[in-house]
C-alpha cells in the first residue's frame, strides 16, 4: 500500500477541489456549514425546545455535531465515490479501497479543523486543560477507523445496489435525533425510568459511545472511561476488519458495475 500513497493523496486533493470547484469560499465551506448548523441547533434546542439545563450548551452541542457530521458525511460521500470515479476504476489497477478512503480523509480534515477551533474555546470556558485531553488524538483515530470500515461497506454495496445510498440517507435522519448530540442520556428522567431506552441510546447506537467519549475529554475535562474506550477500540477494529473483508469479496466485479 505504501507505493500508492501518492495516488491516495491525489484522490484526496481531487475530492477537495471537486466538491467546491468554482466556489468563492472554497474549502472554507467545510467550516462554515457546521458553524451555521451550530447556530441553528443552539437556538432551537438550547432556547426554543430546551430539554435540559446544560452549561455552555453551544460547546456541548458542537462536540456532538462535529463527531456526527464526520460520521454521516463520510458515509454519504463514500456511497457515491466508486460510481463517481468509475472511469478510474475501469482503467487502472490499484487498491480500490483508496477511493472511499479518500472521501473519509477529506471529512477527517474538516473534523480536525473544527476541533482545532473548538478545543481552545472549551479549555478557556470549561477549564478542560487536563491530562485526559491527550486521549483526544487516540479517540479521533479510533473514530476514523470505525467510519472507514463503515464507508468501505457502504461504498461497495452501493456500487452493486443503487438503493443503498437513498436508504442510508433516510436512516441517518432518525439516527441523528437518537444520538446524544442535543442531550445527555443519563440526565433524562424518562431514561432513568426505562433502562432499555438508556441502553439503546448509549450503547446499541454505535456512534453514541464515540460522541460521549470525545465529549468527556473536550467538554467535561475527564477521561472517557475504560468502558467507552474499550468499546471504541473494539468497534473500530471490528468495523475496519469487516469493511475490508466485504470490500475484498465484492471488488472483483467493480469495473463492470460502475
């Protein structure tokens, strides 16, 4: 794979240029869009439909949005990636995993840029300059592996079955509101009375432990807990292994189907 690093870097650059070609602000839209969403969601869920009293709610919310946006946008971009690069798939021999991986890498750049803005703000307002903050790169790396594994599965399945992308888009909407982005599950009274609901919100939802682990470090100024850290490591390893396996089993006919 080392000899294909140049190809991978070119795919990432091409994806960046393609997405905002001709735009006045270019890649800055990667940062502008999440900030606009932050403002809207802070207004609606922090003031209009206020469910909980959460200190420094914009920071609390932004951590969740950064993680979710990376997850959701990576999968949606990966779904069409092989089809959009169909000409390259048909003409050249190279690890085709590089194509969906490049779309995830582009979204990773966006997430890291947002964290670079968010972490100093959280440190200043929340006093979270603690040793646990050193775990943030580890958690981001595990999240990247988890999302990459999912993206490989989505990309190759959508290349064969074109309904996968629309189904994913429909599933992400309710999934978004079931993820602890706007709320803290442990502090909702309904969850206390119904343990199954709390379990579903915090553990069955595979992205929720990543949201809460990164929020624990950035917003709370504490460790993510061994349970969440172990979950993140196992989920990342399992997703990457499964994604690689599924992609290898199905890639033989990619040049035909795309």
